[in-house]
């Protein structure tokens, strides 16, 4: 997925996505040299371990409420 940095306001970058829509990201997360008009490649991955840990935490909280 690709996006273009549309603008940066108060430390938040607005990225227009190629497929439509936009993302708001902290500007300090952009690669060095990024500026308005820069094209970014956006890669999203699934963190399976963190997902399982979160599910287990939720399950334990639900058990305590019973």
C-alpha cells in the first residue's frame, strides 16, 4: 500500500492512501527526510504473539467478572 504525505499539522501527518481514504500518523514516525508530498510505502503486519497475549488478558478479566 502506498500513501502520500498530504500535510503535517501539530506533529501529526495526514497520509492520503492510493486506494482512497487517509491515515493520521505521528510525524516523528516518518522516515528521515520525509516531507509533504513524499510517497510512503505502508506495510501492516499481524503480531500474532501480541494478539494471543491480549486475548488471554481479556479472557482472564472476563473470568474475574463472573
